[in-house]
C-alpha cells in the first residue's frame, strides 16, 4: 500500500483574531467551536490554505512569542 496523497498548504498570515479577514473568519470560529473554546480578539492565529482550494486551516498559537518577534524572524 502506498502513502495517501498529501496536500500542500501555504501560510496565509499570522495575525490577531481581530484582524482575520471577514471571508476567513468563519473558519476561525468553526475551529474554535471544535476545540470548545472562545478565542480572544488579541490571540494569535496562523491561517493556512490548502493548495488549489479555498479551504483554510486556522491554528491557534499557544504560548506564542509576540507578533513583533515573529515579524523579526
């Protein structure tokens, strides 16, 4: 048996929840609902998109460095 086909993703943004674009915000809210949590507006979230789709994957960053520190790297 071969490996299942893997899909590539690209990083769209790392931003605070309050700055997530309106068309992507439902993906963030859905992910939060699945995790049974309410995201804080100033919480950092990374947003990935699956290549050749409009499917977004939000990842809440736990214990992140500051946004400024991320931008420096």
